[in-house]
C-alpha cells in the first residue's frame, strides 16, 4: 500500500471513530489502571457483559494499591460471573508486583509491562498506546478479522504465519499520533461493523479499499481453524449439611477447573454415604459441557483439612463461580 493510500485509510478510520465510537466507561478519564482492568476483563468476554462488572470493580478497588491489598477471596467475589478466574488472580498478582517493584505506579516501558502476570503482547500494546500514547501496535480477534478482509489474508488466523502478518500490518499502519485512538478504532470497527457474520460493509469507512468487499469474500474471511469438539463431563457432588451448616471444599491447584475455588465436595474428595439426588445442574467451561449431580450425603469420616463448615448465609460469599450457585438445592 502506498504512503498516500495508507494516510487516506488512517484519516477515514479515525474520522469514523470520532463520529461513531461507543461511549464506554474505560474511555472516560483514561488512566493506565482503568485501561488495564478493562483490557483484562474484555478478554473472552463481551463489552455488554463487562460494563457493569467494570464499574463495580472500580468502585471496590479504585486504584492499584487497593487491589494489591485486597484478599484474593474479595477479588474473586468481585469477579464472580465473569469466568476465567485466573484473570482475576493475575490482576491481583500484577497489582502487588506494581506496588512492590514500581512504587505503586503503573510502569510505562514495554518490557516492564509485559513482565506483569497476565499481560501478553496485545494487552501491553493496548495499555501503552491507549493510556500512555505510545506508538505500540496491537492485534486481537477484531483486528485480525479487519485485516483478513481488508488485505485478503487467506491464511488460517491461528497459524504463526498469519499472526506474523497481522502484527507486521499493525506496526506498519500505526500513525505517528493518536496511536491509542487508532488501535481502538480498529477494534471498534471489528466489533461493530466488520463482525464475524453478515458484516455491514455499507457502513464501513474502509469499504472502498477492502479487498474482501471488492471480491465478495466477506463470508469466507477470515479463515478459521476447525472448531474444537465438545468434551462431555459428569461430576458427582455432595450436599453435606449439619445443623444449618454446609460442608465446602477448597479446590487445590491440581484441579482441572476452578483451581483455588471453594465449592461442593465431590465424591472423590471426602468419605461420605451418598443419598438421594437433590439436583442436576449443567455448566459450560470453554469446550467442556459439565453435568453435575448433587446428592444429599452424610460424612462417613472426619472432614479433611481442605473442607470447612459454612453457614447457609455464608454460601454466597464462598461460592464464587456460577457453576456452584447453579448447584444449590
């Protein structure tokens, strides 16, 4: 693409962004902390789902020091419902690293940002361009889709060759100024116009320069890998209650799912005599479909150290994941 065409593309997209961008809370009073929290929440989660969580999270943890000082259970509780809880743990760990290693001030150099737990190449580029105005590229799913169609990239987007091409394009197209707005404009275009199915090409500011639009390839691009097959799992969980208290189990770091969470004990965790079936719940985690049978049970031996009796009133504080709230009889 010639310098003149590149400049015209930049102008068109930034004009569109200035006129059409959504009013989102992380775009108000931009700070590194606010941008960082939003970017972590938006990983694998829609904007509509994130907005109320984001506002509540910032009210509870208004700055990096408040987040660093918070108990992990409090952070997980504030995160409850967003899923992918390793994001919340890494957010807290990174806040503690910022306090310990950077005096509580979010670092502004790429290597230091990339070294923080839970931050990869994309997130580092987003924070540094949006909150610090640095000339850093980024590539996410929306940007890959826009570039695939705009430049007719026919490689599987998950392959290394395609990834390298996308990052090269992102770096080449970065303007000298307004880098944060440019990056957000690319993502906004992918999220609202250049959507996966039935893109609104008639509303796209880049339609005249888009190879897919010119060749009628919008529905064929981007090239995606085959979807992963569903894995069906069945858990047997126990409802053990005594004198208004329920036995909960602290899942360790070796668990496949929900590491470090409090939950109902499974039959493999405690020695108990199972009784009648109280409830069957269903839950999905990535490509896993989990069916959970909850059975009334009585302990057949002393509860192990990983277990704890909790009053019914406290269950909402301990059972953070929606998987467990679905299991409550």
